[in-house]
């Protein structure tokens, strides 16, 4: 049975988010060689949409459906839902995939409810036995303390949101394989119950925490806002982002936009360096899925060492500059 998938490819600041390419990769895996993957993009910046469409077409979307309309300013959820609905009408997919981002979390259940589909949120892995074979979706539960493995009844429609940084992004098609086409979507602006007046960025520029490969995170042990400076230097050198525990946020050392954990962001970088963070269960809920965890803490009994792959017992104000100098030396 050939499967048709539709990917909502989210952009941020005019550029495709990496999770959009990860959702596309997952869709290609699900569709297999006999199926087809379509993508839908939505926004107000025609040049940015054209660039995004070209990238998606080069990475395996057979048709990229483009909604370009003023109502899509700020990715208002009702407008994005309407764009996805228009693409569903055009494509009649079996599965709709999107990123498990703030926007994805808001839009995916709406789309699933509207089309009477199953909804599997926060997928971190897909186990696939090959074309037409059994597919199992894996997602963490209870802040990562349990893992759920789900199967969709064959033929049932599904909406899947994939956690950023967990699935491989779709690779560009090999030379000689024809690239996909781009088509304007028959999109009609819905009644917008909310409109986006403005978006004010709180964390200062830099790499998006949710998609960062490296995160250097500080806790109450950094002692002040200035105490984050060595962490920022290390993160900048490694092309990563700075995160924080709630302890550091509550103490006013940094903005809550940086908080990682049960009530903050859930992150899964390749490398997570926890500095002066005790490792409370609520913090672990946001970062224990990281590929490699390094903990720096002056208390050898700190619980963070229980999840760390590498532990350094010592003063972060000595260790972090040493690490930075060592990385700078070895990176040339
Ligand atoms: P502390 O527990 O005070 O730890 C500071 C650590 O720094 C200590 O281990 C100390 O040994 C070490 N240290 C001190 N000085 C140095 C130094 N110079 N060098 C090296 N190490 C040093 N927390 C979160 O992080 N994220 C959440 O999303 C979150 N959600 C929560 C939700 C609820 C409902 C509740 C009740 C709590 C939540 N918390 C959350 C709070 C959580 O329980 C902890 O209080 C918090 O994570 C502690 O932050 P911390 O590790 O920075 O501080």
C-alpha cells in the first residue's frame, strides 16, 4: 500500500526550521519508495517562501504547496490550520507531519480534530520495518520516565508532531532524480480569532535552544547574571546556545526564556553541559534526552552526576574557562 504524507514545514525569521526538514525526513521514511511526500508552507514573504519551497523540493517533496497571504502574518494558528486544511484537501494524505514546536503543539490537535485523525504528539523515534511494513512511533511520557510505543491502525489518518533534534533531516535528492514542483495553494483566509500584533524576542539572538546541537546551561551555582559570561563564551565557541535551570531564572540571573525542564523547554542536543545545576527531577525532565551530558558541580553528591556521561567535580568558574581554552586550542 503506498502512503501519501503531507508535511507542514514551519519557518522562523524567514528560514525553514530544522525540524521542518526532520519532519520531511520522517515523512519520506513513512512513505517509502512507493509513496509520495507533499509539503505545505505558509507565510507573507514571497522571496522567503520561494527559497523554502526550493529547499523542500530538493529534499524530496514532490509538490510544495505555497500559501502566501497577509492573514498568515506571525503564523496565526487559525491561519496556519487553514493552510494545512487546504493542502489536505488538495493532497488527501494518510499522514500529516509537523514539528512539535510551540506552533506545532497548538496546530496539530486542531488539524487532527478537524479531520477526525489520530494524533501522536512529540514523536522522538520511528521504527520502520520497510516498505508496507509495520511502523511504530516512539514518544516519551511522564517527563521522560516512561516510553510509549504506538501503532496506527492501518489506513487510519494520523497527525504526527515530531520533537526537534531527534529524527534525521531529509537529505537532498541524489543527482539525476527530478526535484519536486511548487504550486500555489487554494487558500482562503479564515476568521482569525487571534491576531499576532508583535513578537518580542526575549532571549538575545543566537542559536534556538530547541534546535541547538550544543547547550551550555547554568544553574544557581553561577551566582549572578555576570556569572553566565563564561558559559556564553563556551557556547559561542561551540556554536551552541545558553540554557538555565529554574533556580537560575528564579534568582533573576537570566530570562525565563532560557529555562529548561518540566516547566521550561525540552531539549535534546548532542552535547549538554550543565554548570552549577544540582539535577532536580524537574530539570532532568527537560534535558535527560541529550546525547552526551557533561556535569560540572562542586558537590560530588549532586544528583546531576547520576545522569551525566562525564562528570567534573569542581568550581565552574575554574573549569568552564579551562574547557573553553582547551576547545579553542583544539578547534584551531
Ligand atoms: P540548586 O538546586 O540550588 O543547585 C545549585 C548547584 O550548584 C548545587 O548542586 C551546587 O553544588 C552547585 N554549585 C554552586 N556553586 C558552584 C560552583 N561555583 N561551581 C560548580 N557548582 C556549583 N527546575 C528546572 O530547572 N526546570 C524546570 O522546568 C522546573 N520546573 C519545576 C516545576 C515544579 C512544579 C517545581 C516544584 C519545581 C521546578 N523546578 C524546575 C525547580 C527544581 O525543583 C529545582 O529547584 C531547580 O532545578 C534547582 O535549580 P539549580 O539546580 O540551579 O539550583
